[in-house]
């Protein structure tokens, strides 16, 4: 075992030992069935310092790398995908601060102090019909009297909606979109106790139910001047903040679906070993067609953790891929979600009719895996980027 692998094993036992994962897996079924938030998981994760993983030792945390956190998130998602997906949004915010620090920007270090004080951060960027995502916004930002901003709009898929206390948001500055110019975007954080925030009570979805990723409605919500992070042009304009957000979001989301795929394959193998074939007189684990089906899904999966290991290490080591970074980041997330759906479907076929029961873990994993269809950018939105990399001068 290499030193790096030994450290991963140590971190896994420190933060997510087997007995903890077993509890999380048992509760995942309850949360899904009752469509409720993962309160007990959150308290355990908070108590073990999981919400502080990215916080450097200079601020009292363990200072883990993106590579290390990705591995932990894959492990957590193998037991409780919805818990892992929601916690991602807090970790993503703290990972952004670490990424900025590593590149010489300490402007968001106040976030680290808030995390150590127990604040929970969440991601309020996704909006209805906004396929620009980070490069545009349907939320309107108007100047406030105090030098801050007032934001009005709707943020969707706001994971951690029952508990977040700080929300990273963006909005298009009112009047800055003149037609000739796409306008300016304001980025920053709002507080949960600010006036004008309404959290939807609607969250009855197919999968990832425990994440409780309800919509957040903003009505002239104040962003305090000291919470403003960036004022940048809308459209395709590189910025360290949006690069850090994209990197952490895409790679940590990919880590969740990698964990879902790994667990589905494990359950698929168990299903083949348990089921007996009346025709062959053996278990289905010895039936060539069944073995081939599982083998194909395994082959699809193996490239995903390899991509995550390579890209997270490159990110941590400040490798400059330039314009190649978006291709890698988005590609890892798309391939991970595809592998999760393929693995879950294959595992259902390997398990047989028992997996179709709503109480079966694979039934839930299959539904959880479908959430991968909705993280931005979609495959359709991403394809032009990959074509342009090869075809445009």
C-alpha cells in the first residue's frame, strides 16, 4: 500500500468507519420512505468534524485536499447518496475557499471562521430555465442603500434547505444588460435570517429525497456589503471564483455518483450469487450472460474513479489545463452519473424481481441515480463545448 492509499484508509476509518456507514445506510431507507431530511446523519457528521474537512489547520480544521474529500464522499454516497449529495453543497462552498487560498486569494476566509462556529453553507445558483448557470442569472440584483445588494428571484434545488444558514447566490445587476452587453453579475452570500427569504414546502421527488433540495424564493433579500464576493461580467469571462465553484461542484457531484455506482455493482454481484438458475442448476453468478452484463457495467464504472483521482490531484497540485479544465470537470460529472444509472439498472437485473420492491436498497439507488440527469450543465448543453474543442479554430 502506498503512503497515499494508507492515508485514504486512515481518513476513511477516522470519518466514515464501517459502523457509521451501516447506520447511515439503515437510515437512508427511512428518510427516503418518509421523505424527510437526514437530521440524524447531519448531527453525526457535524460531531465528527465532517463539515470542516476543507478548513485548514490555520483556522482549526484538518485541511483535507479535494482529492481526499472526493474519496470520502464516494464512500459516504455508497451508504447514503442523498446525505452525501446535500453535504456536498456545504463542502463545495468550503472547498471554494480552500481553492482560492491555494491560488493566493484570501478574500473569503471569513467563511472558514463561520464554518468553525457551526454555520452551514449551501448552494443557491441553479435557477429555472437558466442554462447559462454561472455565466448568467434570472435573479435581479439592485443596489441597496448600505452599499450591498437586494436580490429578487428563484433558486431551485437548494439542498440543505431545512438547515442552511449561509447561501452562496448570484444575480444580474439591474439595468446592466443593455442588449449589446450581457451585463454584470454579483456573487456573494446571504444570511438565512435576512428578510424576504421563503423556502418552498414542496419536495416530493423521485430520488435523493433526504436532501430536501427545495426551492428558495428571494424577494428583495439583502446581501450585506461585507458578504459581496465578486462583480464580474456575465457571459464567458474567466474568473477565479467561478473556476473554483465549477471545479468543486462538478468533481464532488461526480464523487457522489461514483459512490452510487460502486454500491450498485456490489449489490448486483450479491444478487447473482444468491439467485439460483433452474435451467443451469447453478447460481446466476455462473451464467455467462449474467456475468457479461455485470462485467460491462463494471467496465463503465472503472474509468470514473480514475478520472476523479487524476482531476482532483491535478486541481490540488495547481496543474494548469487552461481551456481543457471545463472539458475534464464536466466530463467527470457526466460520466459518473451515466455510470451510476447503468450500474443501478444492471444491478436491478442481476438481483431479479426482489430489487423491484420499493423497500429494496437497489430500488432506491436506481431512483437516486436518476437525479444525475438534472445537474448543470446537461449533456445537451455540454456537447457544443466538446465539439468546439475539436472543430473550431
